[in-house]
C-alpha cells in the first residue's frame, strides 16, 4: 500500500539522494525523527512495516502536512527490517534516486548528521557508507558491544573488510548496488551481509562517526529478538564464511 505523492524522477547521472526510513511500532518517536529528516530538505520514503500501534494514523497526518516529496509504503503485516529496507530501495530505484540514506525511527540516531554521511557518499559515490557509533560510551549496552565485535570479526574473515560498526543502520547505500546484489539474510542480518557482499564486489566501505543515545531499559523500544536474531546472524555468517572458503566467485552473488 502506498500513501503520498510519487517521488520526482531524478537524473540518472546525478547524485540524487533520498532518505529511507523503515518503521515498526515506533509511534512515540517516529514523527520527531521524520520532522528532523524533512528539515534536511531531502525527499523521504517511509516504510511502515506492518505497525500495529498508532503509527499508520500518525504517518497519514504527516503526509497530509508534508505531502511534497514524502511517500509512505505500507506492509500489511510485519515482514522484518530486511524486507522493509528492500521495499524502500525498490521505491527509491523506481523514482530514479541514486543513493538511499537509511535511518531508524527509534530516536537513537541524529538525522542532523545526514549531511555528514552524504558528504562521504558524494566523495565516493560507489561506496557503502556506514555510521560508526562509539561503543566506549558508558550507556552503550554490553550485549550489543559483544555482538557487534563478533560480527565485525566475522565480516573481516569473510571478505577482508575492516569495519568498526557492522550493526549501525545509519547508512548511505548506492541504490544500483543494493538492487542488483542478492542478499539473502532476513531481518537485521541483512545489514551485516551487505557489507560482506560489498567487499566481495570490490566496493569501498567508508565509516563516518555518528552520535547515538540509549534510553533506560524501561523506555527503550527495540525489536531485536536476542535469541532469534542472534541465531539468524550466526547462520548468515556461517553461510558467508563457507562461501568465502569455497571460493565461490563473487559474481555469483549478483543477480543475472
């Protein structure tokens, strides 16, 4: 289901960014994040991934007030972050945009830093630009720190890419790359697999320091399922490591 106006067609040769924001049951924070994104002047694609709270109504009102350059695409049921991102990338490609900035709507990251990530992308349009959070901060969750470091190491073994924060969702994706790369990982594991596949494709991975805030556990909204998503991540890295060890040609990772 698509709500809003069609995004303007971009010139193919231009650097034409759009912001893609997947959201799921973030009614408390979503409008603040989207308002701050719109303050950057960039067009916006919101993917409502089957939210069951007040998100749909809030987004409808947001579109009514900000109808220019804002599109909402809705999944009738929750399909997970990987699917939401792919839906956003498809909408961005259809509208002719060349790069998609992704940011979550839980309020932990600062939309005001979008220009910093875009500056890195403009300098290297073929690169995957990834935000890097400071995991030395006192409020950084210890469990997240451990999982992040394990994922970073796995990506290095799989592809040789040295990455400081493989789990940050604040990124700039070249739309052509993500639309032609077969990334099988579901849910949150997509964000790790795409880094490995960028390394296999010979694409640079550029990191930009970003701010991040963590609410107290009772106020924090997270849809990460520790057991299920950890197992999904392990399965993804085992598959990618096996692919690397067997020396399957990187071109096999691309759709024909």
